[in-house]
C-alpha cells in the first residue's frame, strides 16, 4: 500500500503503544510532516501523539470529551470537543 508521498506503509508491522489505555480510542491521523500518528480518547478527552521513529509519546488532556482531530496544513492540529451547556 502506498500513500500520496510514495512511502511504503507496512501494515504487518503494526503494534500497540506501551502504556496507552484508551477508554474509546478513535480518529487516527498520520501526520506526514512530523512522522507521527495522532489519535484521541473520546471519553477521557485526551489527544495522543506517537512518533514511531523516535518512540516519543505525548498526551494532552483537554478536560472534556473530544469528537475528532485533524492535521492543519501549517502543522498544527484542529480538534472538536463536546461541551455541555
């Protein structure tokens, strides 16, 4: 399988990220510029980022449920959040 930048994606080498336990993990997005996968835990309200090449893992708690995440062309992220009124 090839993505738009012609890098080979080896689906047989998929693995779990040690120490990450999502209540409801969703919305995985590959950030091609920074070579990382970004995904969310909807129920816990956490955005996760993992760079497989370096093994670097970062998580941000948003304080509310999150519905999705997307990468911006400038390298930033955009997330939708659930807010009770």
